[in-house]
């Protein structure tokens, strides 16, 4: 079974508030077997408009990645994130 990946590009408007999102999201990530492959850090903008924070999270499957996002646990965190940051997020299936 192919793994699933969240790819998120984020601009944080409230760094202190974003800490609340990180804490609130932990239960969902643990429940759905998330492994962080990239979380912030140095990046090089090659094409298009980059955001300040880039995150790649691996899940056991594409469905697990989608289920994590849609879970009640993550939706609590998502509401916090949406108040303190702007983001684009997609789930992609691995090869």
C-alpha cells in the first residue's frame, strides 16, 4: 500500500497562537501514525510564491492522511491554525 503525505505551506501570523495549534494537533498525528519528514527549516524558493514554513508529513496510507485531516481531533487544531496562520494543504499518494 502506498503511503500518503500531507504537504503544507504556511505563513504564521501569530507565533504564540501557532504553539496552541501544534499542541492541539498532536493527538491526531499520533492516532494516525504521522511521521514528520520536513517541518520548517531552510528552503529555497524556485518557482512561484513561497510561504515561510513548509511541512511534509508521512502517513501509512493516503486514506490515513485524509482521515487524520478530517478527524475530530485534527479539526479542533485546524480551527486554531486558521485563526493564526494562512496555509495551503494537500494530501498526495506516495509512489
